C-alpha cells in the first residue's frame, strides 16, 4: 500500500521523536535521583529546563528532513538507502547516549560515543544534501547543538575525575559479611561496600552529662574538606510539645528554619552560616518530637572553600560537599536516643 506524503511526514516525525522518548526514560530517573545534580558542570552549562524544548524541536526538524528525503522521487536508490542508513544509525546512537551517560554514569564513554554520533550526523547531512538541500539545512541546528553538547560532555568528564571510569566496569561480585548479609562492589574504584558492622564500628555511644540521654554518633565524619566543631553534637530536652516556626532566607541574622521529613521522621531544621578565613561555618539545629517532648541537636560544621584549591583537589572538595548527607547522619543519631 502506498502512503501519501502527509502520513509519511507523521511517520518521519514520530520515529525521530521516539528517540527522545527513549532517552527521557533514562534521563528522568537520573535527574530525580539527584545524581546529575552532584556533577560539577562547566560555566556554560544551560539550565536543565532548556534541554527538553531544544531536543523536541531538533527531533521535529530531523523528522521533517527525513520526510523530504523520503518523498523525493527520482533519487538514486543507492544514495537514498545510504542516507537512510546514516540517519537511523545516528538516531540510534542519539538514544544510546542517554543510556551511557544517565543510566550507566559512564561520562567518558558517553563523550566517545558522541564523537561517533557527530561523524554520523555529518555523513547524514552530506547524503541528505545530495537528495534535498532543504533537508540538509534542517539538520544544521542539530549538528551545532551536538557540537555544543560535545563540549559540555567533555567538560563534565574532566571536571568529575572520580566518575571517569563509569559505573559499568564493576564486576558483579559479592562479599559475605559476618552478619550473613552481602555487599557488592561500588564507587569509582569498584571497592566492596562497607559491611553493616564495619559501619557501626565508626560510631560510638555517648552520655550527655546534663540530660543523661544516651545516643550514638560518628566518631569522625570520614571527610577531608568538612570537619565538626565541638563534636559530638549538643543535645537539649524541652518538656513541651514539638512546634516549628518556619522562616525564609537568612536575612534576619538568625538563619533559615524549615520543616523537613528525613527517613519518615519530622524535623525542624535551622541553619546559620558565617564565613571566616577561607571557610564557612554552618551551625545546624535539628529539633524533633520524642516521648511528648522536644529534643534538639546543635552542632557546627566547617566547610573549606573549594575554590581555594587547585585541581584535582578542587573537584574532590566539591564532590565531598555534594555527597555529604547531614540529614541522614542526624536522623541516625536521633533514632539511637535512649532516656
């Protein structure tokens, strides 16, 4: 059955946009999980909201270009076949890039794959031009955007050396822990994850002399660029029901206060930051309800200014700050409390 030109246009655009849909299936979870936010990005990196509309337009232009080549009658059959081969090859690599970058976290591999993609786009333009000059011009914005994306991918690759090896190289081995559980290989060096009891050995119990409360806390933060001041955290007990008065910003000089759910537990979190001698000092106050009382943890963390370091320490510092989870640490401390 012969298709009229309108249906050919619809099919061409849908096929092109399908590559974007496939890519989104892998891109969206990486954005939602926060992995992409932890990456150090170049200054020219556009806001995240830009990419969706830009790619939607580019896929539509690709579809129209494919349609113009498809409906062109009198074209040399071999030339048209090669044009189709290069077009669909680059479209497949286009979708595959999202898998490599966002799902596998293989930033270096994604850059190398994009180099091949760029060559295939160029070959597609060359063969499209032999059939339809407008079709070739419609792909010009596409190759320009991919050229810019190459720069972004390469910059992220260089700015994030700890993930250069990619997440796909770790073998699927498991280590048996003394408690009967198993841990796998993880991290940039594919080392085995810490067994539960090994993690517990990094924590110790303390008794607060004023309240008599016992709680566990990490003996060290296991960080290089972040340190605790006056550790462990101070604890206070108020014989009153828990309330939280939220404030916005740090314009009042007393910091910012907000409600926060951490591990299914409600906290009232206040932060006040001050700078001194190449570092910032942030005072944290976590208030939460327990046994019809309000418990408050207070402590201060010192964060060195990552910009003061040269590479690779600068990048390592940024990664450490992005990965450090204050909320999770405090939640574990809070749940260990015994009166």
